[in-house]
């Protein structure tokens, strides 16, 4: 689907932003959902609230959020607090 492809292109821009400008973003993972080609699940872990704030202000993320409703069927943001994890450095 062209809309999902466009969303994924914007998502790659956000990913590049995270890699190059956000050392406090510890995990940025994106998933597709089997049987739901227009749904995406994004999972993010930040070192602290300031890192989350920096990510939220990123230009690429703002473009993605502004266009999400027109591009994918399912997208929402939940803020989680990491309690326990395996394999995530600097998480605590």
C-alpha cells in the first residue's frame, strides 16, 4: 500500500534522527503486525525524561506525527516506565 510505504519512509527519517542526534534514546524499534499491513507498533526507551523530550521535539518525528492518520490504520502513543529489562544498557 502506498500510504504505508510513505509512513515507512518517514519512519526511516525518524530512525536516522535517533541514531545521529539522540544518544538518550536507548531503544527505537518499529514493528509491522502480521495480518494488519496498515498497522505499525513502535517501541522506544529513553535514558530519562529529558531524552524523551528531545525526541519529541525532533523535526522528523513531528512530520511523521502530522501525517500518521492519513497513512496508517493503527497508531497510538503510550508512555511506559521501564521496570525490568534484559539486554538494554543504561536503562537504569
